[in-house]
């Protein structure tokens, strides 16, 4: 019994540093700033997955809700959190990074196009090899957004998506879509209508003046 206790204690001590391992600090601020700035009264962070069938219909609702707020009142930061059970979404997130670095104005059109073509890259591609999927994504990005295919293929070796995933996981993001508002998780937000979003955001804006 004493020997068993000693072994268990050694195992626990050995694993303790792993539990406290430092989440990698990203080289730059995570996310795509859709609108607003660091001085906006309200910051909404949304976490999507390019190939998530729940993220795709959520985006038009949220987009409609936030489009009329001023930069002084609202900042929106879009993150992509590739879920392991969404086939090929990690590669698509890497491609999104390339599109954004090539021309940031193409990022939202890219996101919306991929949402529209989810089946092409998930269900229809389930029997493809990883190199075949990468080729398909690179061809898609080049033909639709004029980003050189060679850039996209190189981007598949970029570790930035992994660092972003770890950063989101460290903030207790577990699925998509999820929302953090002024640093606080809002678990009901994925079900909000556009009007509910407007009411919620306005309540926060008005509260700062009281």
C-alpha cells in the first residue's frame, strides 16, 4: 500500500507542471476586428467555426444586429475556433488567415462564401485525403478571391491557428457559436434574434451613462 501511494504521489507531482503549462502567447491580438476600436463602450467577441452548421445561420442574424451601432458604442471581434469534429475546418481556418493577411477586406466575404459552401468542404469531402482537401481549398480561394494558390498552400504550415485555438480554449470556449461580451460569457446569446441583440447592447451602452 505504501509503495502504491508513493507511485501515485510521484505521478501526481510529475503531471502537475503539465496542468500549469503556459498557454502560448499569440504574436498579435487574436481575432478579426469587424468594427469599433479599443475605446468602444461594448466589446462583443464571437467565436465561429467555418464549417459549423450552427455558426452559418447565426452570422446573418448577428451581422444585422450590429451593423448600425457606432464605433464609439460597439466593437465586434470575430474569432474562429476550429472544432475537431468538423472535418477539414482546421485547414479552412488556416486559409482564412492567408486571405486576411493578403487583403483584410476579403475576410468577411470569404467567411460568408465558406458558410454558403459548407457541404462542399465537409460532407462532400469526407473521403478525400488531406493533400486533396488542401488543394481543393487553395483552388477555391484562388478562383474566388484571387489569392495566389501558392500562398494558401504555404499557409497550411502556419501554426497561428493552433495558438489561436489554445487561446480560445483557455478562455473556456468549448463550441461554436459562442459569445463573450465585455469579458463575460453570455450562454444564451447564440439564440438571440437581431432585435434581442440590439436591446441587449443598448442596455449596456445606456448603463454606462447612469
